[in-house]
């Protein structure tokens, strides 16, 4: 790592010395890595560093190596630094504290609280209902924190799959009915009266769990404006199979809205009335992206097809 970045970490943490302990993961498509840095004589034993380095050659895992894709990723890291700099402190939902942000040329460094050291050391590949409930509570608290706020410097429309940023995947979509309905689905979501900030990539892998069942969210590259149902639908699709998605749909929505109403300063029945039907619209919106991006993806299933067909029918004459 650049000595300048190392000096920033040392200065901001007050450590007498530091050492790269381990690489936690590479960033998508070779855009850098996430490291754990061990600290000596500091208030905490370690920090997590997100080190963004733009690659000389793009290497997308699914072959979408385009300038549009590159610019989307570059903006995503600009959004994430803006998020931590300006908005993260307003969240009542648990997330890592930002210790420092530094830039040098095309490189960006985000120095973050080490959630493992803070007690959120568990990662889940599958989730029990209790864990799903905890994540739905996190999402409700997050959405309540930013209800009515303007996403200045963030994505105007949050999520990485929304129609405005995915023209190539739409062009590749073979499902003609869904292709024609895509603008209507997008418009329906964007036209909602009640808007908040959405996490934008709220999959199970982006939640860190504590032993007492509490959770913290991570990875804010695609945070931006929109309807909270986008996060809920995307999260559920990341941790339940199609039978459970269908069987628990009502329970999922009841649970989320119970948490949301509790997190709001005062109950908002109008918001709930508007957002509940948009859960399936949000589901169809992600299904549209997935079918164009990776037609053989495991998340494409009969439940998603039926939900999407019903949404298309409701939006077209």
C-alpha cells in the first residue's frame, strides 16, 4: 500500500505501528481489495480498509466489460465515500463507523471500524427466520432514518440494477413482454410519493451478525433514493428459496412494516398503503435485470415469473 495511505491510517487511529493482517476480499471486477489492518498502541486492535484502485484492464466475471459498466463502478465508489462522509452518521441502523477517507490520484481509501472486533463477526450463507427478522428490522430502521431526504451526491435512483443504468441488459432480454413492460415497472417504482434512501445491495452477504442476534449492514456503493421495497424484495430473494418466498410473503411484509412503523417518529399509514403493493413491483424490477444479465441464474424461478406476470398484467391495458 502507498506509504501516504499508511500514514493516514496511522495518523487517524493514533497507532504507533500498523501491519496488513489479511486480505478479506477482492473488490468486484478487480477494482481493489478490502484489508484488515492490525494496529499497535491504538484504541482499537484493528481497522478494515477498503482500498479502491482502478484496474488497467477491466475484467468483469460475466463479460460485461464496457465503458458504461466501468463508469458505473467508478461512480459507485464516489457515492460510497460521499455516503460515509456526509450521511452515515444519521443512520439509526447499525453500520461501521468511518474513521477516515483519503484520495490519491485514482486511488481511494476508506478506513472503517472493524465490525469483527466490535462483536459482529458472524457471516451467514443461509438465514433462520430470527435472522431474517433482524435484517428486516435493520432495513426498516435504515429507511426510517432517511425518509424524505434528498440523495445529494448519491445515486439519484438507488440500487445497481435499476433500468436507467442497465440498457445493455435490457437489450439482451429475450422476454418480450417483460422488455416492453420494463419502463412501466421502473416508472411505477420511481413515481411513489414516499421516498427514502435504499441500501441498494442489501443481500444476506452484506449483513454482519453478532452473537446476540443483532446485525450491521456494510457496502454502501449503491445507496440512493427510492422506495424501501427494493431493498426488502432483493434481500428476501438472496436468502430464501422460491417456495419460502411465496409462503412467507405476507409474514415478511407484516414484519417489515411493524419494524418500520416502530422506527418512524410517528405512524405513517399512507406510506405503508403505498409501499406494500410495490413489493411485487420491486421484485419484478430485479427479475427484469436478472433475466437480461444472467438468464441461467438460480434466482430465476417460477415464483418470480408468476409475480412478474401479475405485475405486468396490472400495469398494461
